[in-house]
């Protein structure tokens, strides 16, 4: 197999992995994975590898062949690992692709066209960054000489004027220092009265009547602007001043840890039958993996509720069933209490709830909606799971959607079959992306 063929097969592995990721979320056995390792089955059964030609195996002049044995003989039955040439019974590990939550999040971002950028909240370290900040004092080694030179050069250009041209004006008959100073100022020349008087004294008396008028002087004298003069003569000196000195020092960079707490809320009342529970698991589990991959430190809180709410462990969350009624607000009351351990100033927060949208009368409008408004979070989401379509009294999702229609931190998704799961995940995560 050539190198080009190997590369093509590697590309095929990558494409199949992305395709299988979506199918895995919808139909795969999520229990095959662990919280820190996502095990995605892929369609490739053998991966490309480099192998020595059989003729080179063992080195030149070595091996067990006897004189007269055929060269490059095809493998015969019985040469394999199993007896009588039977294939081995153990499955190859390459039938699954294991990825950590961070890689899972990257793949899901690529597949769904998302690019969430989690924000760090808690400051864990302050470090010195680049020398980008400026102060008026500091060690000589940090003097910003480039800035100093530029300031001096700007001053040089602002103070510059054609001295020879002004001296010629002092040679106009009847003009003295006062007249020349007034004329120079009118021409926007930054010349001082003292300099003019000193230059006038240096001119011989016989030359003080060289020109009969200003017009005659201008006709016979060329005025050279600053840029032309610098190109021709260069700069002999740049006037530096102490007030121009600036010293560079490193900016202080705050390293912020990207902490997140995810509150998963599930209705476990009698109406939540197996298919509904499965749809909740298919939606919540990839979301947990995704957020764990996006953040440095991820904590998960699991709340089950019927008419009352209680905290459970993750391995209990999806299997609990109850025969009780439903009061969704009880879960949000408990969530608000538990989130006190995760201050909003230090933690990113996600509150995900799911159920069949059946709730006790007026509970959504009177209690759930106000509680959602009172709990600060990056995102609140509710996932309705109704495999057979909406029941008559399944109105919770619609009421939440209506109350938060203009909010950019609340998402509502509807899942009636595994095919809807990926779209529901996109609806939730894209809402978070737009809110950033």
C-alpha cells in the first residue's frame, strides 16, 4: 500500500468518525462511554499501518526456510492465530474510536458549525505579560528609546525652519529684526526674536541692503522645506527632553480558570415512561460531555423531581421513576439553593431541564418563570420529550418559550424521536453562542 493510499484511508477514518458521531448520539449505546472518555463506534475495521515486506522480515540471510522452499509463498490455512485457519474470536479495539471530552467538543463544534468560547471567571493567577504598558520612570534597560526618538524628531520638525532663507530676508533694504520677525511669523516659521536679532548682528553692514524689496529677494532665493532639507543634509541632532522619557513594563495578565457548573433537572413522575427517559439521556449526556470538554473544571449537579425535588448521583439520574405528580418549580427551588455553592462571579452556570412538559396547574407561570429569571446563568434550557407528540396538558415548554421569546439566555427544544436529538443540541448550544 502506498503512502497516498494511506493518507486517503486516514481521511476516510476522519470523515466516518464525524458521520458516526451524529449517529452515535442518536442511536448509540451511550453507556459504553465514561465521563472522561467518549467511545464512538466507527465503520472502519482495519486501520492503515506500515509493515515490512515478508521478504525483509528477520533481516538478510536469516529465517527458518529450507533449501527448495518456494519464495513469496501465499499464507496457507492454519498459518493464522486460530486453529485450522479459523478467524480469531476477539474483536479489534479499532472498531471504536475513543476521544476525551475536549476532542468530542471540537468534533461537535465542527459538525454543528459552532465555536463557543468559554469565559474564565475565577482569577487563579496574575502573571507578567508583554512589555506593552508605559510609565514615566523605571530602569534604564526598559527605556522606550524608539518612542523617545519619535518624540524628539517630532519636536525637531516642529521647530525647524529655513535659516538661510530668513537670513536673506534680513538683507532687505530697510528691514530690521522687528520687520523680519513679523514677516516670519506670517509665514508660519517657528523662529524666535532672539535668533533673528543675533543673526542680524552677524550680517556685515554692506550686505544689509542686498535686496531692494521682498519680491526681489524671493525671486533670487530658493526656500527649502524641512523634508527636502533633511533628505539633503540629514539630521545632526534630535532634541531630547526628560519629559519625553517613557519606560516599558509588563502588563499584568489575569489567568482566569474556566469553571462551569451544570445543573441537570429531570422529571421522574409517573408520566415519564421509558422512551421519554431515553430521549432525555440522549440529549443531556452529549451536552455534559461537550461542556466538560470546553471548560477547565466542570461540576455536575443532578436533580430529580416529581411533585418534590431531590439531588441524586449521576448514575441514578436516568433510571429513576416515580408514581407521583409533577411540580417543576420544586426542582428550580432546589437548584437555586445548590447553586449558592457556585457563586455567579466565579462560575459559569448552565441549568438544563427536561421532561414531557406536563406540569401542575399554573406552576410554570407563577413559579418556574420567576425562578428562572432569578437564577443567573449562561443558559437556561428546557427539552420537551414527547415521543407521540404533545399531550393536551403538555404546555410547560410552550409557556417557557412564550415568556422568554426575546431572551438570549433561554433555549427551548422539542424532541419526539432520536432523530431530533442533534437538532435539539444545536438549538441549545447555538443559543449560548449567540448570547456571548
